[in-house]
């Protein structure tokens, strides 16, 4: 077997194992709550930086916008895994509808991730008007989810 083929098989095996690695496991329900809250807090931090540029509170800097949009996209995939059974009563911010309306909650999380991807595309255009438009759509997605699922 050639070195290239061996390396290709190793990379393929590793890649196939990624989905199982991407799903966090939690020793205690509190760990899941801390995980999701940490991811949401980091998302907010990067989103706030983009919002400051979109609203004119900070100067528009394309490089900074792209960096923050990339981080926002990455973080937007994470918190949902922390909304596991057994954590319903551990946070006063999470509404019971997260668990009773799981399809709607999943749809909301997917919509946010789609809007986050559009925000990144807009940030990469180096155009403040594009960033403003995409920021507004993403913010509306955040608000819709908060209105339905957050106290």
C-alpha cells in the first residue's frame, strides 16, 4: 500500500468519525446548561461587534466584520446540543416550549444558522450596506427565537 493511499484511508476514517465527535456528552445536566450558555454568550459577543458596525457605533472594518461573522457562524452551530432532557428546570431563561415544541425549536435554530451564513457572505463583500441588511435579518431570526423560547 502506498503512503498516499494509507494517508487517504486514515483521513477518510477520521472524517467519518467526526459526526460522533461533534456531539458533546455531558456528565451532569448542569454541564449541558453551562455549555449552551457559554456558546450563546460567545455568539452574542461576536454579534454585538457586528451590530456596532452596522449601527454606526463602531467604524466599519471589513476584516473585523469577517472575523466576527466567522466566529458567529461557528458558534451558531453549538448551543442546541446543550438543550437536552433533564435541563428543563435548570435555567430560568429557557422556556418549557423548547422541549414541548422541539420541531419548532429545531426550525428556529436552523433558521438562525442559515441567517448567520448569509451574514458571513455579506461581511465578505466589504460593503456596509450589505452587512446592515444581513445583520437585520439575522437579528430578526434571533428575536423570533427569543420571543418563542426565552423568558
